[in-house]
C-alpha cells in the first residue's frame, strides 16, 4: 500500500520503529516506548531519519526536509542541506560498520564477485552515457547482507537495491537475492543518475526498470530467458510500454529510439521532448497519473490521457 509521509509516521510509531539518538559516540536508537533498539535493516534506518530530524530541525527546516528533494534543498538552503547530509552519512556509515561486524557477513568470494561485476557495469554505463552526451555520475555500490534488505513489517517487498536520499556518495545492493544482481546494479545506477523532476513513482520505476532491462540485454549481461524470469515492476513497466507504443506511432521512431528519449527526459528532468510529441496538457495528465494513488497507473487511463 502506498503511504504518504504522514501516514508513514503514524504507521511507524504504531510498530515501534527505532529513532536515532545523536551523541558523540555511535548513535543508538529507541522506540516510542524508550526501548533501545538499533535499526534492524535498511528500511528501518531510512525511516528513522525523519523521527530524528523532528528533534533536531526547526519547524520550517523540517517542512523543507519533508517536502523537497535533496538537490532542491541544496539549491535553496545549502547550510541545511550540509547539516542533513552530514548527519545522514555519519549515521549510515556507522550502521554499515555494525552490519559488517556481525556473525553473518557476505562471504568474501561473493562480495568480490559483486564488486567485479559493479566495475564491469560501471564501464559499460559510462561509455553508453558518453556516446549519447549525457552526464554520468560514477557508480559507487555499498554491498550489505541479504537480511538487511528484509523489511520486517512488509516481507512481500522484494528489492535488491536502494538509494538513500541525502547519502549522495553511493547506493546499496545485496547479493544472493531473487532479483539478479546485474539488473539491480543497472536499475539503481539509473536512479543514482536521475534528476529530480516531475515523474511520479509509477513512471520513475517503470522507466528505470524498462531502461535497465534494455541495457542489460544491450550489454549482454543476461540471457533473454533469465531476464524474462526476473519479475520486477510489472505494472509500472506495462504503463511505460503503452507510452513507448504511442511515441512510436506518432514519431516513427523505433522502440529503442523512443526509450532513449524517455530515459533522457527522466535523467535530465527536461520535459520538452515529451511535450513536443504529446502536447503539454496530455503529457501533464500522464505525470499526474504516475503520482496518483495506486490503481491510477493503468494502460487504459494512460491511453486516454495521451489520446485526448
């Protein structure tokens, strides 16, 4: 179920997600009832930031944190961005260190294989972006244990990668997971390079995963059959395929060319190419669908939005 920030707050208080405590030593965490508890996984770590900043930030600063993205905050209030990002990085680095000193770290051989694969994909993506004239942020991956990607309160959630806002140096991934690491690394690298723009969550994940699958095949990292069996974001991708079909119909472009136009729009945040194809009003209707409540992102509704 999709939740707003406020509904997440009520939900997390109810289940006792830990809140980071700021101190000169390694920060601990406490639940609403005062029980000391470290974040058990990366989801709880991410959730805990909001509770902690409620104690540290002024009301107007907290409003910015809750409503604006990191890049926008950096632009309009660099001092606030610096304070938030320094704290998030420190707390996250300390959490990573704790996870690496437990009894079940990632086996050394599997970690080495993952790091070598990341280097390989990094080179491929850098060349691809350079050929198309797109700016590229070098990929930095922090590998954490599979158990740290299990959300204790939503075990149906399956993801092998995550990008934490205000932790700008890297994204996180794991190994030995249902989603192949090749797909995870390309997917998260696209997230890592994307601009903050008007795309809603459905269009973000649909564009990211559709593009990641295209690049995985282009780079011959996975076979078509293995890629087909890797189930991720099916509804979001179905909506994106509808957009690509309409782009091909209106412009005569191939699917590859249409996808690269959409991907460039996502990476740069510039919407001119899409508004030129569909018109500003029609494209804005699609953007609203991708930001709406669950159930709005449907092929019929997307076709109607683009067809009017």
